[in-house]
């Protein structure tokens, strides 16, 4: 019984079913569109590409994370406080957002709207990515349109199912200027889709993964150089080692968890091959720099000290042009 060919078609159907509640993505501007590069969002619509089984499994991981969080909320007895996949619609334009979890009150029952954007990740970042924050800001803006009065906030819940870790990035508020910026990006995408404008490209850390990178005007601005062969070789070696390092770090993280599951928080023992010790570092207090800057800006500026600069090295392999796409758009 060969399961893999069956999986390849069944996973596609699973994702179609899972996203059915979001409606036809091609018919409206969603939060992921305005949070991304408009050139990429436009080209993805014009040259849609079936994601690989691996990518589709990752999408499913996101749905599983949402189901798990839903079950956690329900187990905690707060199911009466929220709805899932709440659709927000602009009153006149085809702009929509879907809030993963929308709470109508806090845990004490005080009325408050709180939007939660769930992100399933492999390794929780130290800070939320700007694209995540933009998605949430767009949702908060549409929420404010729908509910002009009352307390309104949001958070990003990043969950790493492999490592069993969850992190809430909290404290987001509706910001009219940020929403207006994202709204204008949405209008720009609508104009581009109607053939009234050319899609603008905007560089970000995601460009390295973009399938439309090869003929992107922003990429073309990067000067072409001929590197000495030994430097070209070192660059390749650096990329290879960096990839190995990332894989090793991910694997170490999950092995570490398995070891700690075995030892518990305190352990000291010696096998034939290893001296294994686990001790606890007590919780400690730290200064919340963002809060300090917000509430006591004078104090914040008086305690700042210079951090030494350093050379930042970034190397990304150049991918070949995507065979499924032809044509270009300006930027
Ligand atoms: S490579 Fe170009 S099109 Fe792709 S995300 Fe970056 S700026 Fe946008």
C-alpha cells in the first residue's frame, strides 16, 4: 500500500476544505496581501502555482495549531467569550480579513475586542515579523470600522508544535496611520489588478524565498559583480554551513526538550559516555525597554548606551527563473 501518491491528492483536497470558510481569495484583498510585497501578491494571482505537498502540509500545520488553541480555550471554559475565523469586510471595497480568534470580553468578563492572529512556526522568533504585525494591524483597522467605539486590541500567538512552545506578542492597538498605509497598499493592488497601475515591489527578508525574484526590478538594482572564483566558492560554503547550522539548531532544540523531559528540572548523573547535569536558573526581572520608552521617555533616553557596530553578512543563493511564469511587471 503506497500512501504517498494518495497523500499528494488528498492533501490538496484537505487544504481546499480548510480554506473554504475564507471564500474565494482571488476576489478580495486580504490581510496577507496588504502585509506582503504588492508585486509578489499580484504575480501570485496572475500566475497561481500549486504549492508543493510539503508547503500544503505546512498550511495544514497552521490549521492544526488553530484547532489546538481552540480546544485549549474551550477546556479553560472561555468558549462563550470568542468566535473563530471572524470575517471583517470593508463597507464599500473588496477588502476583507479573517480573525483567527476574536474575543468580545477579557477573562473577567469586561467588554473588550481582542483579535488574535495565530502563527504556527518552527522556532519562535525573538520578535514578531513585520508581516505578522501588518496583518494584525489591518484586522484591527477593519474591526475599528465595524466597531467605532470600545476597547480594542490584539495579539499574535506564535506556536511551535514540535518544541511544544507558545509565545504571545501582546499589546497591539489600532493605529490609524498604520491602517491607512496598509489600506493604501490594498488600493494599489486593486488598481494593479484592474490594469490601472504597475505593481510596486518592496524588499523584505522574504525576498530570498520569492518565486518572482529573478526578474524583480528591486533585485535588478543590486549591482552585478564578478566575484573571484575563491570568493564565489567561499560564499557557497558559507551558505551550505549556515543551512547545516540552522538544521542543527532546530534539531538541538527538540533533542534538548527530550532530554529535559527525561531528566526533569534537576539532574546530575554520569553514564559510560556522558556527564549529564541539569540545574534550574531562577526566574529574574528584566526591564521592558518598549514600555519604558513609552511611559518614561526621558528616563529611557538618559539610560541608553552605545552598542558597538559590526559587519552584517547576508548571502542568499540566486534561484533560477520560475518555469511556470512568463512576462514581467515594472516597479
Ligand atoms: S523579490 Fe521582488 S517581487 Fe519578490 S518579494 Fe522581493 S521585492 Fe517583492
